[in-house]
C-alpha cells in the first residue's frame, strides 16, 4: 500500500520540477526583452521567499519547502538580470519596501519571533507585488502570463504536499497563490484590450514616450522611422501630448473590434471604422491642421 508520505513526496518533487519548467519562458522573454522585471521587487521576493522557506521548515514542513528553495535560486538570478534587462522605474516606495523586507529578516534572526516574522514576510511579499501589478496594468505585454499561471499550479502542489497544515506552513503559500493568479489575470485581460497602430517617430516632440510602449517592429520609409506599437487604452491621452505641433496624427485600433482612436496633438476622436459618418469630425479637424483628406483614411489591419 502506498503511504501518504510517499505521495506527498512525489507531489513535492513534481512541484519542484514544475518550478524549474515555469521559469524557462520567463528567462526566454527576458533575454528577448519582452519581459522587464522590476529590480527591487525581485530582490524583495528573494529575501522574503528565502526567509519563508526557513519558516516552513520551522513549522514542521519538509516536502513543501523544496519548490520554494528552488524558486528562491531563480528569483535571485532574475534580480541580477534586472540590472541589465529590467525596468528602470524604481520609486521611493520600492526602497521603503526593501527596507521593510530587511527589517523582517532582522526580526526573524534577532528576535526569534517566528509568528511576527511570518506575518511581516507575507505582508511585505504581498506589498512587493504592487510595483509589478502596477507595471502590468499599464504594460501587460511586459510580463509572461504562462509563468504566473504555472507558478500558481506550483503553489497548489505545495499545499497538497504539505506534511503539516498550520499557520507557518500555509499563510505564505496561500498568499503566493493569490498573487500569482492576480498577475496572470491582469496579463490575460490586459493583453486582450490593447490598441495597436503605427507611430512616425518624426511626428513626436519627445521620443521618450516610446519607452513606455511595446514596439513590435521598426522600419524606415525615406526619412521617416515607423514603429508598429501596442499600448494600453489609458496611455492614449499621454501619447497625444507627445505629438508635435503640425499636420500629424496617429490612429489606433483593437484587432477584431470596430472602434478606432484618432489621435492628434491634445485631441482624440473615437470613430467606428465601419460607419464613415462617425469619421466626419476627425477628418474636419485633420484638414484644419493641413493634412490632405486622402491621408485621413484610417486603414486598419
């Protein structure tokens, strides 16, 4: 008869193996510069996850600590890669979170109060998700969805492989499960609501806005540099401010949908591509800027 402990050991090894597999697409996308990890966030996660592994062992857990230990190694590597490949959007709040994470380590090792340490670690790790959540809400293309859902499955396997079910062994793992599902959901929903279009770099008064957009392809047409981009709906008003004065516009659309955004300098029109009666105001405004009417045809792919 198969003992329960052997089943849990098998589940723990599957979780550890899946942890390794889960990180492959994330590393792949980092090197392709599709994913941009937040440096401070991953450092906080490295500290909290490592300390949480110790807490799980302290609470009597054995098998379920295996995947967290493996994950900690990968988290540290991603933190180091973030120096070259990560986002440079580091805020004062990120620094505060880092200090709090270090404080949690101090509490754990110096005060020998595991309950307080686990609460602090779990809370700080949850708060540490906020920079990544905020970034993903604005730039859903900057994370790898498959990684987050695979890690959620790992968390479920960790719970199933637990040899002890108590505060120490469960609270951190459950928090990870919720966080991973949250980020995966944001990626999934966000990527379905993106607008695409082509930006002529010559039409921008400040090209720094391009750093906030997903550039899928760059080409040249004479003296013009053309960028095929993806962006969040909330970024469109900001993009409008970066257009140069003069006869310039950008039109943006969602694949498979009829709505199109016509973006001029500090002015945005929403049209229905299939209903040309909705184009009139945008065309009139564009002609007033000196744009030939034949160029106000708003093609979509």
